[in-house]
C-alpha cells in the first residue's frame, strides 16, 4: 500500500473502489474460518449462498478510462467481522496516508445506515450504489397532537442510482 501511495498524484481527486468477494470453498473441510457467504451468482444447487471465505478489497483506480485497478488492501474477512466493518477499517487505513481527499465508490451492499454513519468522519467522499427497489422515507412531520406520532415522513421511491455521503 505504501509503495502505491507514494506514486499517487498529489493534485486532483483520487478514485478508490471497494467491494467484498466470496470465495467458495465447500469441499475444503479442513480450511479454518469457513463462513456462509452470499454470492451474486448461483453457486451450488441454484442458490446464491456458499461455504467459503470472504475477502474485502479496496483499490485505487488510476485512469479515467481502462480497466486497471491497483489493490491497496486485500484482506480476508474473519468470522468475527462483517464485510461492512472490514471495509470501514480499510477505508480509514488508506485515507490516513493519502495526499488528497479521495472519492470512494461502493456497491449496493454498502448502501446502508451503518456504513454511511460509520464513515462520516473518514476524510473521503463516498458514492454508494443503492438497490433499485429501495424505498427511502423523509423526516416525519411535527406531531399533530392526535393519535400515535408518525415514525416516517413522505415515501421516496426511486428508480435509479442515488448518491449518499
């Protein structure tokens, strides 16, 4: 990580990307720390669940066009960690050493309140893809004095990606 960070430009915005990958290891019965992992594709028996190990990766994308990404941190998610906790820790570790404030992009797995709230103090701008069927709620209106106070405000249903952070 330190070698790549020394080579990063000090002018302009850096682009980081993070994701969690499941490595299926259903037949490796002696492999320690196997956990139940969710996969985006059907692995065995047409189910998106497998037994294996999860890995969290945060990369630097150096070019606007092209397919290069240089891994800054690639670590296994242990059985006592969650992908979100590991990603928050990795982002914090990387941002401590960067020369400028980066833009960091994440998949829909990270479009949740724990990730957004726990990364609020990390010096990075975060762009998260949200599920297309996600429904967001506004702040509840002031209590009218009758009945139970409302928990939610107006419903905001969207049909496209949305920026959080």
